[in-house]
C-alpha cells in the first residue's frame, strides 16, 4: 500500500488489487471478441465461398463446429489481461484470422476475430480507468488532528 497526499486528500494505491482490474479488462475484451463473431466481423468479414457452402452447407462465419468460438476464454494475472483460445484455436485460428494464399492467390480471406476494433479502444480505457480508480486507488479525507 502506498499513500500520497494530494490537494488536501490522501490517495492510497493498493497494487495487490491489480488482478481484479485485469480480470475486468479481460472480461471486457472477451465480450468484444464474441461481438466480432456476432456481427460477422468488425469490419465485416468476407462471406463464404460458394465451394465452402457446397461442401459444408450454410453456417455462420467461423462457426462450423463452434469449437474455436467456444474455446476462447478470458484470463488474467496481476499484470496482464488475456483473451485466447489455447490449443483449440491454435491449429487453424491463425489461418482464419490472417487468411492464406495458395499459388500466389488469396485462398482463405482474413477474418480477424481475436482483436479489439479501434472504435472500442476508448471503451477499454474507460473500463481500466473505472476499475483502477475503484479498486487500486482510493481517496480519503485527511483525519483531523485532535
């Protein structure tokens, strides 16, 4: 715990609470990643190729089996807010996220799903600031001397 007097008030910093802040941040980021799926991308992803629909039938983008979608989780430490899908996303998630080329031509279009759209960055900063001020930093009036 660190205490500082500022403008006649005392500010206390409890860095042991950073884990709670990072948990809120990682949960916000997870919601944003899920929203990417709900909106078929932000910006919109390319639609399925006719050959994909013929082979697998009509289905939501990046959710044929929902394995990758369901594997995406939020976690945190005192220093990091993390959203990833671990081994379930690793085998093929990078191909969907970044796209692929075959013989110099685009084969799978990029469909970035594990990202926070720029228009949501300010909201992320707001979550961090609110949680930080409410949990890590607190303000107290100085106690009167008797």
